[in-house]
């Protein structure tokens, strides 16, 4: 049986035995790969397929990862360097050293911040606090002498 003899425009493959009859399975349904519409003989092979609105073919929506928060370690290091530089000349910028100390402590507690930069910021902030406190102690001791 050829395509022209099969009718309804559906191609039918000849049986492996060469008898010209379409291959069929035990249930009597057409098992050839070219017959996907066994349950609907009126359907054309080029008809649109219905798709379910559920199942494995849908890709679940995964929201993008939120951006990582900015690192505090560089800011803490910059403030610590500025506080240390200022503490070499005057002690009145002691609050800047306190802010650098707080920023460096916060940066050490954050998991994505650089621990090396945070450690340097902490060390420089402590040194700047020591120098600023030294200046203030020396300055106030000079006021009492007069």
C-alpha cells in the first residue's frame, strides 16, 4: 500500500514483511512512527497540537538573585587612614576614628567583605583612636598647668 492508496493524506509505511499492509501492534492500533493521531482519524497531520497548561514542559520562574550589598571594608579603611592622618596633627577628630572603628567592625561581620581590608581598617582605627586620645590627654593636661 502506498501513500496514494492509503487515503486521507496520511502516509503509511509498508510492513517489515513486505506484504504492503501497515504495521500494527497487539491492540490493533497503528504503531508506525508516522501515525501520531491514532485516536482521531479526521485530524490532519499538520494540525495544531493541544498543549496542557501544566506539566513538565513549563519552566518555573526563578527570580534573579538580588545584587550583593556594597562592601564596607574599603570605606572603613579610607576612614581609618583619614582618622590616623588627622590624629597625627590634632586630637579633635577622635569621632572620625570611632566611625572608622564601627565601619571596620561591621565589615568584619559581613561574610562577603574582605577580611584583610577590614582587619587593616580596624588596626588603623585603633591606632588613630590611641593617637587622638593621647593628643586630647596632653592638651587638657597643658590647660591645667596655666
